[in-house]
C-alpha cells in the first residue's frame, strides 16, 4: 500500500445552474420517505418558472453574492438560517404544504381550511421566536447597494417619435 500526500479540496462553489438543480432535487435532503416522494413528484422547491427569480431575490436582498459565475451565501444568510425555526428551513415543510394543496385541489380540504391551518402553524412558529434578540450580520442594505431593489423598478414613459412625426405605423418619408 502506498500513501499519497494530498490536500483536501473544498467542494466547488454553486453556480446559478447548480443551485436551480439543487432546488429541483431537494428531495435528497429529506429523510421521511413520504415527504421525499412528495418532493420528487412536485419537482422540489419552486417551479421551472420561479426558481431563477427566487435566486435573484436572494441576490437582491444580500443573502447571496456572485463571484464570477460562483454563488456564495453571505453572513446575513447564515444568520437568518440559524435564527429561523428548523421547521421553516426544512425542505420537508414544502412537501407537507404541497400535500395539503393537493388535498385542496381534490376537494378533501377547503382552501379556507388550508389557509387557517397555515396561519395557525405560522403563528406558532412566530410565537416561538417572540422575545428573541436577532442580529443578522451583513450589509446595511440589500447587497450593499443603497435603496431596496424592489423600489427601484424602472418606470417607462411613452417615447415620442424622434422625427416629430406623430403618426404611428409608417416611417417618415415612406408612402
């Protein structure tokens, strides 16, 4: 037997594509076989259409930062995950909600009952945190860029024709 002197390598950082794939395959992180199957059936966290916007929201709020193509969590992200009740951070919770929504869809549960149960569960989670002093380290503003990005949405005004021609449809000089 030969021994080699090697260095331990850290895992490669996630790219947006890697994170989207992890969100889709989050069932791998769940132990309960029923919840695991539910997450497989519903293709994980978010949908194909929403996963990229979820990641963008995390970037905009300063929970993720980009280094080239690589993403990394900020101290604020670690502080937040450490602070929230485990049930909220658990991907199995997503599976439970999906099961309940399936029951609403099939008529086994009313939407009102679902919302009432969700509100009660969330109130219990919030009550558990009552009185906690929480310090989330990180930039003072999302991604350290001043005002909140959701307030910086660009407002577009109707453009006036450059040539002063008020008629739409035909360029000036063409018959």
